[in-house]
């Protein structure tokens, strides 16, 4: 982990002089948008995504599918007031499936969903598909997808790396069948194989053989979205064998889907209510969802507030006090940076457990959180599978972000309560929330 020169891209994180009181409309879910794009591309008829997230990760997914021959048209839906509205709301993507063609090149950036969900799609193309991405993408685990696809009949050139860069030698179809994988380093291995499986000749039977499986809500999301386009899925949570998922071969329907707001991106705004003892409402919070961010209702309530779901959305009200928490975040790992930031401001220590796999995310999040919170005077130690956080008075300073959008929002959160925090490269929030700095200052009612 190298230090970025201090003069580069330092964003003075606004300090909150009082309690926030705001309504914040959060753009669409990254995880839902990228699954919906893949399923729409594999369908047998055109479909719509309304209010898709338009951020680096989802634009990379759309661009990659276009490179394979899929039509994705930008339109302004009837509910829209203006094309290109800053938060992307009101816009729609019309997805027109087509035969998948190689040769093609895919830039995955550092998007786990693109680097894992698209290689199975590429096996269905009629030529080679080359995958490359950011330097960090070479270090993120992909072996589960590569090895499984080989067992299912694919030809992949990765020069023995088990990682990017690589070329999938698409043959126009894939046998499919049974495969064992160890998905303990990423649930996205399972989701990746299931999403394309209706188009494999024999569908798929995936058995997870590893010690643990993180991010179960994201696998539920995959299963739910497959079923919604007509796929037949057998899985452990509805009476199937433990750790086994089966998808039958079938055609997929085109869907007209309104994408839910990204509840993990709602996290910093809800946390602002907790940290300042204020109140924040997130409109369109779904009554039922598979998004892991829904767990924030319980987690932040335990840390010192209350929430209410009404027609106006989810309103979270801070109590003015923040309590430490002892919690297993294995199911909701992507919430860890925001929870760690809040925990560093609490009135008692916290233990965050079950998130060893975060060492393989956008950056090593356990190391990065420890170093950066301690750099502001905090007292955080890494455990084998998480963090111990003992709150101490913090001071201003540079909060490095390591190209990690959730490190940037964690730094902004600390800045609400600690004067003089400067977040390095806040623009890295473009991975999933390009308008974050503007949304943050609007929430605080600060003139831009
Ligand atoms: O399938 C998905 O959309 C995701 C699954 C999770 O990945 P891991 O299981 O690798 O943590 C999550 O952290 C990531 O942000 C999104
Ligand atoms: C882990 C994350 O992303 P990715 O989809 O790249 O794995 C995240 O958004 O927190």
C-alpha cells in the first residue's frame, strides 16, 4: 500500500456544524443494474431497465455487452423530466439481445460484477473475448469462475494465472452440467455461473465446497432475478440441498424493470443522521428487497437511532449518541467501511467479524480502514476476520482511499464529526455513485 502524494486531489470533507435534516434520492443499485443487464442480454426478446445506475461499474458492463453485439439504447422514459438528469433518474436502457460475437475486448475496470459475471456470457460468443482491467483487477480472485467454466466445457487462455488478463475462446455454446467450486473468497463466483446457466446446453449444478460463503443476500438476488425472467432454479433456501444451486436450460423473458435505489450507497447518508443526531429520508426504499443494505435498518438502530418506513421512504433519526456494536458482517460485507467509520466515533468499542474476504475487495479494506482511521488518531486493530475498533478522539488529516469508493465515503463520514479531514481522490466514488460529493454537500445544505 503506497502513500499518494499529499498534494493530489484532496477533498476537504465538510464538517457538520449541526444536525442534518435532509431527503436524499439515491440512484439505482449497482448489483441489480448489472444483473439486469446480463439477464436482458441473454433473453429471447427485448427488455427495459428503468432508472438504471449510471456509474463506472454499470457503464463498463453496458459497454462490454455492446462489444459482444447486444443493443443497449439510451432513452428518456415517460417519468423523466430531463435527459441526463444528474442522478440518472428517469432515464431508461432498452436492451436488445442479439447473437453474441467475438472477437471482442472487455474492460472490467475494477468491477467484481463485470470480471465475474461476463466470462460465462463470453463462452456463448462465437469467437475470442479478451478480458483486461485495472491493475487491482489482476489481484482479485477469479479462479472460481475460470476453473468452473473449464469443467463445464469452456476454453480459456489465462497462462496459468487463474486471474486477469485472459481470453475466453467462445465456441457459440457451452455444455454446462455439474461443477464444484470454493466460493469462500467471493459469492460472485456462484452468481456468475447461475446468471448465464439457462443458456448452457445442460444448465448448471453448482456445489459450493468451501468453508463459508459470504454475501448470501447477493446470491438470493441472483436467484430472485433469474426466477423473475422465467428461469427454473432449485436452491438451498427453498428446500434444495445445502450449498447446491441448479438452473435448468430455458429461454429467458425480456423484462420491464424499475431498478431499486442502491441501499449500500444510501449508507453514508443514513450514517450522517446517526453521526450528527439528525434525520435523513431515503425515498423509494423497497418494502421487500434482497439488497444487503436493508440490514442497515437493524444495524444503525442498534448503534443509536430509530427508523421508520413510510410512503415517503425510509427515515432514519439519530439519537445524538452512537454506540459500539459486535456484529458478524459476513452477509453484508460491503457495508463494513461505513460501519467502521461510525464505530470509530462511538461511545464504546466495536468488533466487526466475518469479513476476511474484504482483503480481496477494491483494496484490502481491513488494512486500509485500520491504517487510515489510525492515521487520524484512532485505535483500530485487524483480527483474522475483521476489525476491533476502540473509539478515541480523532484529529484532522489526509484520509487515503486506495481507489475504493467505500473508503472515500467512510472518510467523508469521519469528516462530519472531525474537523480538517481531507479525502484523497473522492472521485473514486464514481465506481458506483458519481455524484457523491455534490449529494453530500446538498445534504448538508452547503452552497457548492
Ligand atoms: O454480487 C454482487 O453484486 C456483489 C457481491 C458481493 O461480493 P463478494 O461476495 O465478493 O463480497 C459484494 O461485496 C459486492 O459489492 C457486490
Ligand atoms: C466489493 C464491492 O464491489 P465489487 O462489485 O467490485 O466486488 C463493493 O461495491 O463494495
